[in-house]
């Protein structure tokens, strides 16, 4: 059986469309066949027809809709091997990219796909391997490589070669099948041009994949919600379709902004659902369910992008944001207000990227946007799609990348508004039974081995990049995707058996490889970041080399370490433990480090500032009254924690909005009291927005101590802009003194000196350095501008002397005040 869309002699066309229904009562009814733009492939002439019979699977398993191989589940038995290949402190760390190995072998039409370096197996599939060229912009998704370089990068992977080559072979087979049946990833990822609502000069076509439905009809304002007016027809692949010709006056049959739904008779009963590919949905005042909106504004109302997308920065510095809570007022903020008020703030602070949460529509506001109901629709709480485009364009004008916090790891359990039970079955987009349910998140889990799920998710990623000009993604919950246990009640120790065994969801990993292929092939400047807590090896190695293909991994262990330490008295802090956590990352795999994100700001948790200063923040942050010892300690350590995280924690840095100045409040979304089905009572907060906002006014007030912490955050970014230390290949930790509570390290030509001691300051303290010469203070956390005590002379010069010290060829003497971080820069003569 072939896929829903098949390549024909005339390009990419839908099969089984001859009988597609039209409006029976319309004066311009037509039964003409639909035609689509020709797909561009290499190795096939435009007149060549590709048949499903060309696919030969020795095992009889072909991953196409309804085929016997729709789900592959067998993995090779893992081989025991302990983890290795991490960056170690106290040594040179060269982070420059190595030369990519040449792609071995020439990929041609009908080439046999096998895992390079391994014996042929029953899973071999003869496929047409092609290069896909994006016609409009000349972009290209390169053919798969040989997947062998990961074994050179991390020799510890040799013990798991069988699993990794099986995984890569599965990836190559998927690429080949997509090439053969869809014309390549480029065409496959444009599902939004076929499914959902599409409009031509003749009228509107609506298509929906719902194989479990017995019947379907399109209803809405346009036909007075009459379920008998516009029946849809089903093709052999479970795609329902209807064509609505233009009205007699040439206007579309469905007005822009009108409400629509699909009514289906399903195994679970008759239901009205929001179309899966809908581009906009709203919740009417006073109503609980959302309603789909046919969104097709006239040309004069469409936003036109005016500014080019910025190039990817060398050091990525991310301001994590949520549009709805970005106002100082207790309300839901808008895209327009974020554009006008928050983006200039981000620029002034020095961040070069903004990561926006909760973009995909989600019925439950308090889910933080992670229980997505409508994957192609931007949240209507904050404004229209055009408003969001205007926000992104303004960010580009300011030179700021816009990253989207995208959720492909799970979907809302909501059956009214979302994909759950869409066609009346349990296994439509998701695994059936327990495997399709995340018990901790109360959400549904995608079946990444399903052809149409792959089409849906790959097209979704491309939609946001293409239509809205997002500059990349932070993929949420990747650990949950990659393992069938979803990382729940599992402690990852670094043993490689934890990564490459029967618990690995190979289908999900292959999907991640495909989506990274898509992102980097068609959008070379786009950034992909994966939220993985497991430490999966080769996670940030290119797909062609055998990796998963992300650009960055979120270094989640850092935030956990700081919370662990903040629960302990200062004398129990171990300098070596801090350094190890910050530098413990895999060679050639970039990380985004952060001291805290939105996770730590949620109700029930505490931000770093609140751990440090607690309720004193409410009474002793004004400069016209004395600070308490708790406030002095908190402000000092808040600055030190953030600087050491930025300097040692990775090639990127992230901060959640407001935490740069020590935001005093947690996040608590508005919620009402409720009783669960088991009778348990959940208290609410009277639907209050008081704790669902960001008090930016506190950081701006020159009469409050918050201002000093905000200014220090700006100074950190200025330091990076000046010296580019975050991505320097030179990193050396020369001192981790548990008695003195000192940490000294080098990044590029900078020497960082941290004194974490609560009372001891050190005069004539010798610190090692690589390069000889004169050093000057480049950043001082004790500066009065940052709320410090001005214990250092910023005009002082520090001259190095030769002689081995802390394994460094040179050294110089400094004064190291207690609870202070000082950065020394090699000065030009």
C-alpha cells in the first residue's frame, strides 16, 4: 500500500480525488481534478512514474500507511559499556569544529540502503535516494551520510555499534521511503499545502486524515452548521475531502474569520472537532470549548515581513519568555505589547535571542503552553497570527533571533479541542493503550512510527519556520520521546546501556533525526535545541555523522545543582562539585547553560533569588533602608552564580524573563477550585493573575536593589560581546580550592576569579594564567553599580610573572574580596 500522497507522472497529486464532493447547491459546481506543483527530485525525469511496486522489503516491512511495517519495535540487545568522553576540568578543551568526513559512496536512484560498516540484514530496503532541492529558495536537504563519524568522536560507542547502525539504517530507510513515495523531505514536510484548508482561484478544498471515522461533514457559519449540507468523501487512505467552489460573485464559500468544525460519526459517537491542521482557533467569551476559525485574510490585511532574519550568533544568549505573563499588570499580555515593550528591553539587556513559550494553541492556560491542542495555530489569547508575525519581524529588526518552544513530545488529553480521540479511536495520532499515555503529564504520546504522524509533525516544524519566520526551536521533552519509560523514575548514571537498549524508542529518535535534517537542510541558519536530561551521546552531532542532529543540548543538570547547593549552608558548597557540573558535557556537543529557567519560577518551587533572600525581598530591597545579612548574601551569590554559569556552563546561555534582576514572585496561573473524579479537592487562587506577570518595574527602579542585579546581567553580556569567551576553544580551570572556597579559570584571554567564601577576603592572592602581560579588571561583581561594596580599585594594573603556578606558566597577584567574582582581561600595551 502506498502513502496518502503519491508521486505521479504529473508531479505530486492526491490519489482518489476524482470523486471528491463539491457544494451540491452551488451554481458553479465543478468536478475537475485538482493539480499541484511539480515536485523536484533528482534522478527521475518529469515523465517518470514511480510505483509502490519498486519498494522491495526483504522482511516484508515497509513504513507506509497501513503497511505491515507501520511500527518497527525490535532493538538489538545492548552491550554493557561504561560512559566516557566528557569534557574534564583542569585541561585544555578545544571546542572548534573538526573537519567533516567525506560522504562515502554516491547516492543514486534505486540505490540499496544499508547501514554502512555493518552486514546486510533483512531490513534492507531498495529505495530511490535523492537530493531534495527547495525550489523557491535553492535550499537543499543533503543525502544521508554514512553515520560513522560518531565512533571517531566517542570511541566508547564502539560497544554499541550494532544498535547505532540499526538506528542509522532505520533513518536511511525512512529517508529512502519518503523520497520514493513523497518526492523527498521537502515535499513531505509541506503537508499544510494539501491537508486542512487550502484555497485556489476556483474555491476552497478541505481535507482531513481520519481513518477511524464512518462519515464526515464540514459545518460552520458558512452553512448554518447544517450537518447535512456538506458531506465529505473518504479515499482508500482515510483522507476525507470536500471542495467548495467560489460563490457566484467570485467570493470564497467560507468567509475569513468565520467558525468551522468537522462533524464525524466515529466509533466513539458523533462529535464536532477542530480540524487538525487549523491555523487559528479561539475561545469565545463565556464558552469553554475552542472553535476553529477559517483564517485567510485578504492580501491588504496580511502582514508583510520587512526585515531579514539575523544570522546565527556565535554565542547564543537566550531570553526565555512567555507573552501572556510579560506585562507588569495582572493580565494576559499581547503580541503587540510584547513587541513594543519587551523586545526593546531584551535588546538593551544584551541578549541576542528570545525563546517564546506557549505559542502553539493550548486550551488550558496554566499548562504553560505544553498541553497543545492546535499545533498549527498561534495562541489566540495574545492576538492574531498577523500580530505574531509583526512581533517576530520587530525582533529581526533589532537583530534578535526568535526561537519557538515547540512541543512534539506529547499532546493535550483534551478530546474537545485537540487531537485526542480525533477520529473516535485511541490510536489515531498516538500509541494505543498505556504506551500512548503519559501518566505524569496526563497527556497523549505520539506514534512516531506512523507515516501520517511523521507528515504532521515535520510539516508543523516547517510551518512555523516558513510562515512565521521563526529562527529555530527549543524542542520540549525530548527525553520523554527517546525512551519508552520517558525518563520517569529513572536515574541516568551515564552508563551507555541506559541509552542504547530495549528502552530506546528508535522511532522517536529517527523522527528527531529527520526533523533536524529538515531544519538544517532548508534553513541553514536555524537553531535547534533539545531538552534532554539523560545525556544521550551524539545528541548534538550532525545526523550525517550518526548523531541525532541538534545544535545544542539544554544543560539541565546545572540548575538542579544550584538548587541542591542552595539548600545547604555555604561551608558545605564544594568548589570541585560546582566546576564538574558546569564542565561535564560531551566533546564537540554544544550546550546551553542556565542557572534557572521557567521551571524554577513555578509555584511550588523557588527562584534562586527567593532561595537566597526569601521574605526579606519584600521589606529590605529599598536603598533608603539598611540591607539585612540575608539580602547582602543573596545579591552577591545571585551575581556569582549567574556569571560562573555563563562562563563555564556551555556555548550558550539562557535566562527566564525577570530572573535577571531576581524577580521576587513565583508564577501561579489563574485557576479555580476543582474536584477531581476521585473526589480529591484542588484549591484554586480565585482565578487571580497577580502572580502571573513580570514586575519589570522593579528591575528598572533606581531606588531598589533589584536594579543592581539587572545591571550586572547587562554587564555579563557586554563582557561576552567584547571578548567572546563563551565559545573560545581555550578553557582551563586552574584552581578549585575547597579551603579558600576559590575557583580560578581561563576563557580566551580572560581570567575569572571567584571567591565563594562567606567571610574571608584574600590579599596578594596568586592566580595562574597562560599568557604573560598586563591585566586589568574587566568585570567586578562588587562594583557599586551592581549593588556591591566597592572593595576593588578598577584603575589598578596587574603584571604577570613567570614561573609555574597551578600548572600555568605565568601568574599575578590579586585582592579577592569575599563573595565576589572578578574578571581580569589581558590588556593591550
